[in-house]
C-alpha cells in the first residue's frame, strides 16, 4: 500500500460507542488549537447505525450513573456536548429538572448519545468492521510512520485499508455464557434480548427462564413477568437472593477519576482491595428499585394465591439441551449439590460479560504488544499499549484495562476524563515529537 503523508489519519477509532464518542469530543475540543495543525480522524463502527446496548433498552430501565457523568462534563463543564446541552436543544431542560432525578431512563440517555454522535457524521463510517491491524507490509522496523487498518464493509463484504498514526480501540464488552452453551432462536444472551423477544410469538412463550442475579437478569425477569401475563417466569440465580448494587457516596468514590491514579500507581495488594471491597458496586448486583419491584410482584402473588414468578435460588446452570421445541436446563444446587432439570420455551442468559479483549482486532500486531507476568497487556497511564520498539505509533485502549486502571474501565463514569487523557497524550506527542512519536510510559 503506497501512502502519502496527507492520507494518513492522525487517529483511527475502532468502534463508536460512548467511549470513542467521548474521545472524539475531547479530540475536537482539546485539539482545536493544536500547534501542529488540525487533527485528522476516522472512526469505524460495525453496527449499521448508532446503538448503545439497544437490546436492553427496556421501557423502565434507568441509568446506573448520574447524567453529570456524560460524554464531556467532568472534563469540560461548559462543553456543548453535555447532557444539559442536549436537553436544552431538545426543549426539555425545564421538564427534566422537574423530574428531580440524577438517573434518567436509558431510553433518554440513548437519545442523548444519538444526538451527540450525529454531530460527528463527517468522520464516522457505520456498517464498517475493523478486522485487523498491521505494520505496513513494506516496513517491519521502527521506521514505520503509520499502521494499516483493515476495514470490512458489513453490507458488501468488501475490504479496504486505511493508514493511521494512532489507533484507539473501544470495541466494548464481550457477552458471556456458561461453557458449552450455544445460543439459538430460543436460547438468548441478554445482549440480544429485545430483538429475539420481538421475533418470538408471545403465545409460544409459556415457560421462560432467566439466568443471573445481576442488573440484566433482574430487569429481564421483571420485563418478562409484565409482558407475558400468561407465562411462568423462572429466575435462576446463584445467590440466595438478589443483592443490591452499592451506590452509597463513599463506595461510589471508586468511580471518581482520582481513583484511577490510586489504582494504577498502587500496590498489587491495594488493587486487589479495590475488587474485594467494591466489586459489589457493579458486578452480580442489581439496583434497589428493580429488586423491590420483583419482590412486590412475588408478594402480591402470595396475597392472591397465584404463582407464576418462581425464584430458583442457590442454583447454577450447568447444561442446556434442545428437546424438540423446548430447552432442557440443568442446574446444580449450591445448597446440597443436587441437580435439577427444567424444560422451558425460552431461556435468557443474563450471565454477564468478559472485559474487552483487543487481541482479535490487533491481529498480528498483538505479537508486538508486551504482556505482564500474568499474560495481560501492559498499558501506560495514558491508556497506551506498551509495545516493542518496532511499533512507534500509538495504540490506545478504552476497555480491557481493569488490571491496570480499575473498575471504571468498562463503565461510563470516567469516559469524559479518559477520552481527554487519551486525546492529550496523542496531541502532546504529536506537537513535541512529530507525527509518529514514540516513547513508552509503562510501569515496570
Ligand atoms: P460499547 O460496547 O458501548 O461500544 C463498542 C462499540 O464497538 C459497539 O458499538 C460495537 O458494535 C463496536 N465494535 C465492536 N467491535 C468492532 C469492530 N471490530 N469494528 C468496528 N466496530 C466494532 N455503565 C455505566 O457506567 N452506567 C450505565 O448505566 C450502564 N448501563 C449499561 C447497560 C447495559 C445493558 C450494559 C450491557 C452495560 C451498561 N454499562 C453501563 C456498561 C457499558 O460498558 C457502558 O455503558 C458502555 O457501553 C461502554 O462504552 P464503550 O464505547 O466502551 O462500549
Ligand atoms: P453481571 O453483573 O456480571 O451478572 C451476571 C450474573 O450471572 C451473576 O449473578 C452471575 O453469578 C450469574 N451467572 C453466571 N453464570 C451463571 C450460571 N452458570 N448459572 C447461574 N448464574 C450464573 O452481568 P449483567 O447483569 O449483565 O451486568 C453487566 C453490566 O451491565 C453491569 O455493569 C451492569 O451494571 C450493566 N447493566 C446496566 C443496566 C442499566 O443501566 N439499566 C442494565 C443491565 C446491565 P456470579 O455472581 O456467580 O458470577
């Protein structure tokens, strides 16, 4: 591939969810007066249009983070890309104030994100999947001034290659199901829930099970109970009961931007303490409101002598087998080790996600990325992957940095600040060292 310097993007972003959207905003605002001239960027998103966990846009789902932790406000409180600017542009600012909430619906926040992404239409290509990144074919040494990014058109299947001096990978969480389970038209992961649910005919859904005690499991159990008034709903959870997500003020400080430094520069023991004491701010827990809603429904059933919401607690799903039109779910009891089967018309695995793993997108370039003793990517404080000297371009991660940067890695809480830190890292290296700046800022 012959490339003129003018054809090399300063930045290519992989994925265009909230993280890269916040980064694009930071690049726009922080790079406005860049002494090295305008920053060129292109973002590639495999979905055909913008969508933020669309299959979990359940009617009553609310945000799990304050609207003030939007795409920009924590970095730049006067940004025109903040949630309040969106409300103002939509003519709803006063009405929103009257709701007296910090936690809008996911539906409204989705509208906000969609509004913000629309302001970047000149640099985003939808329906475009990044399939790999490599050093230029003619160069395998430190002289490489750019990386080649392969982009597949999801509609036609055609592939093209673009050149970039920096790459920001933000491909999101990876849906997780128990080993050996394969999804099909009646076995779904929560990440595909609404689409699958709409495809199924409601009268064929007489017995439905939801696996998992996290926010997704609780929200889906409530939704199914309310949407399928004739159906039996089984909630299979590994705990004794749903546990609450701790969002009390002191615990919530683990999501402050300052906590990233404490985590990154802390000891291994300190990092372990973050997880041990504060995992319950986010994982395998649900909001107070949805837990109480579910309990109230069960209680009303007691009152009325009817029963169609069944809690199968202290139970882990071990296997799923297709039996004609039904699926047979096998569970192990954590109480006595016994096993139990349940035949259902549909089964939803709200069993969570793995962290973002950049290896697939990096492809052969992953061989140039250094790992720590536990085999995890080494990452600078500025979210830049540590590479061998063969790679002088910047590869940045938004996600997949739980081991280096802590609990906010996969969440919205810190995206405004993180986007700014990555933008500043790129801009500073560009103005100090020229376009293909190198230099590593990694912990030993
Ligand atoms: P996100 O997954 O949103 O976006 C990644 C994008 O990359 C996707 O659009 C994907 O299509 C694209 N992509 C992937 N591979 C690609 C490739 N090879 N080429 C091109 N594009 C590619 N957190 C929080 O703090 N508060 C909250 O309220 C919530 N709510 C919430 C609800 C639900 C249902 C879930 C599952 C998760 C949350 N979260 C959350 C956590 C969640 O991770 C967070 O809200 C954001 O989605 C993170 O944004 P990202 O852009 O990093 O990933
Ligand atoms: P999660 O919190 O990781 O919960 C997964 C649940 O599945 C856990 O209870 C887990 O149990 C259970 N599980 C896993 N394997 C199992 C098995 N074989 N049998 C039985 N149970 C099993 O995942 P999530 O609920 O999808 O939440 C993921 C993220 O999305 C969180 O950040 C959450 O806050 C966010 N979210 C937000 C909203 C919203 O904003 N409204 C909605 C949904 C999700 P263990 O405890 O044993 O692991």
